[in-house]
């Protein structure tokens, strides 16, 4: 059924902002700028765009259309899956194009993740807020009163179980932090460029919650990114090699709005989504040439690798060893530095990097000759999303 | 501690508020399905097992076992800074549902999965009860 969507649409335009702590521009300005540049990257004008998928909060379709000049929007929707939203939004964009409802769809995200989440002396707060919606209802009543206010604390409710059950050591999780930091050294836009990390740095970093140390956690960042999708047919007349949307899916743990009463504590959104996405794409996880994995926390990456089926449950600690996830290894992971070392753009930077890789425009981080790659998203209380992307031949 | 920011107490509504109002009366109550007898938490409008919308509140002694716990060493919650490090315990109640509460009269060194504990409520406002987890 869903395989009808495979290969029918493509990413044709990409753009990302700088990744900073304390942006001098507002979130809407950042979003308008990356949107304008992604549209130009596709060789299009704003008036060619008739589908818009904005982030959940911060800025609206109406503002984007009015500021950029999109006189006729035929499709707009917002995905409410926290950090899983951008990658899940690709599915919605592909569907709307394949169904003939929109021709060219802009998916964009921007936020003040450094400046607005908690008070900062060096950053100015804004009114523009994330719309967490109903997710917060459970957290407000049953987690936050206990001082469990951040994702690190919420996710530790299952990450602690994961490390205990599979005997995952800090030196295992460190492989992910170190790989992302090494890859960030090749990226001009990475917040942590010029700040390499050693295993000792990692092991000495301060404890946060559950199994998490500071260097297991992603970077609070102000940033924005945008991509444009259109039909594969039209994409072949555009400036860049099309990057085909071969498969994708979203998945939700059950119940999605509460962690502790799930019958299977370690079965998260991506466990549901990944098999569907690979089936749609008609490829196997082991066919991937690179992995752009949503890395809010190192241990979450390990659980995602297992959810993808690229290694078995509990197998990620071996999978990440011996340079396997470094550039030059079999499965280079987060070749841009990821949320851990480039910056936190809700995984939209992963989509942008995957597209750059498959265009063969990734510079020093290029995975030579890559044809297939996977991007994952992860958010709220364990929602998951995935896109399997391929270079058009 | 004088001058410290207060701990967060939520504005409650709907079924969650009913849950807290019951607990504020002095006894923890859990939702139980009228059709199949399954207990549930957090409060829901329909039974996840038989989909019945008929249910009632049933008193609970708050007895259960440790299902998991998390120790927080760094917090962005200013109301909890003075309590660092603090440990939050997930209790699997004898009725089945799991409930989260703050560790009291226990140390992390003593904690073991499956150890017997009890949940004790502290009424913070007539429509919100904070739960402590103590040894039985
Ligand atoms: Zn029932």
C-alpha cells in the first residue's frame, strides 16, 4: 500500500542557519532566511511553493507565506512529535505531493533552544515558544512536581533500565559522543569545531541524571533549517541531483504520553516505525551507506540503532566500537557532528546533511560514493520518525 | 529553606484533578474498570483492555515494589536545586499500575529492583497531592 510513495518525491532544496548560543535574530527571521535560501537552492521562487510545514510553535505557515510571498498555499499541516517532527514531516510532504495536493512543499524549523528554554545572562528571551501541547499534561501532573523537568530526566526513566539490562558502560556511550565530536571538526557550521574531545574529557564530565553525563547530552542551540520537496519527475529538471524519499514512517510508544506505565518500557516509537520505512523503501538497514541518527543523548542513539534493526537489542555497544561509526568505517554516523557536536536543530540538520551526502557535496565529511542513507528523528516521550533517502541514478 | 524558589505545584483539571482530590481526602484511589476489573493510571476515560467507559475509584493502600528509579545530579528546576542529588522512584503498585514518587527514608545504596515500598501522599493543595516513596 504505502510502497506507492517510494521514490515518487525528492528533496531538491536545503538550507541551514549558523548554530549559535544567543542568536541576534528572532526565530521567525531565522526561519524566513533559511526558507528563502532552501527555495533558491531548488531553483524556485517562493510563489512556486504551495505546501508549508512549519515547526510546532515558534512561527506559523501564515507568517511564512506572508513574509516570503506565497500567494496560494494549498496544503499546510504541523507535526507535533518534538524532535521527531522534522523527519516525520517529510512523510507528510511526500504524501501531499504524491496525492497531487501540493506541488512544492517547504518544511522548515527554527528555534531559540539556547535563548528561551531557561534564563541566560547572555541571551534575550522571546515570546516565541515551543507548543508542547498535550505531552505536558502528564509531565505537569506526574513528573515535573518531582523535579523531573527536562528530557534528560524523563528519558532516564527508561535509559537507566536499558543500561542495567544490557550492561552498557559509559565507555560504550562515549564512542557516540567521540564520533560526533570528531566529525564536527570537519564542519564549518559546528558549534564544537575546534574543541576536540578525549575519552577522559567524557568520563570526567559532570553527572546529570540516570546514566547521563554532560557529554552524553546535546547542545542547547539557536538555529534554523529548511528543505524543499517536489515530485521526482520535476526534481530531475532542478539544479541539484535529486535525493529521493524512498521510505519513511512515524511511530509512537504506547501510551505515548506517559513513560512509566508502558507495558514494554524499551519499545519506543522508532521500533514501530523502522520496519515500515525499510519495507516501503525495499531496502535493508545493512544497505545504508551512512546513518544520521537523532542524538539528543548518546544512549538514545544506541536504542535507535537497535530499533533500526542494524544490530540486535543490546548489540549497539559492540556495533559502535572499532571505528565502525566513524568516517572511514562501515557506518559513518552523524557526519556533520549531530545534535551532540554541531548543534540542536531538532534533527533537521541530519536531514540537511543526509541530502548533502547523497548529492556528493559533503566536503571533507563526504562518504565516498554513497547511494543510500537513513535519517531518524526522536522526540517528546519517545516518539520516533525515519526517512530512507537515496541518490537519484 | 527561606528565600528558595518554591517547588512546582500544577494547576490540575479533569480526571487528573479527580485523582488528586480523592488522594487529598487521605487515601490514594486508583481508577478501576467496571467491566473487566483492570486498574489504570494515569487516569483515562476508557479502559485500554476492554474499551469500556464505565469505571470507579477504588481505594489503594499504596503498597508496591520498586520498578525503577532515577537519580538527578543536575537540575534546571530551581525549586529542586537545594535537594540535589535527589532520587525519584517508580513504584509498581500491587494493583498493577505504576506511580512515581520522591524517595524518603531510604538511600540509593539500599534500593533494589523489586524491594517492597509504600506510597505516602502529602497534600500540597486541595487538588494536588505529592507522593513520597518509603520502606514498608
Ligand atoms: Zn476494562
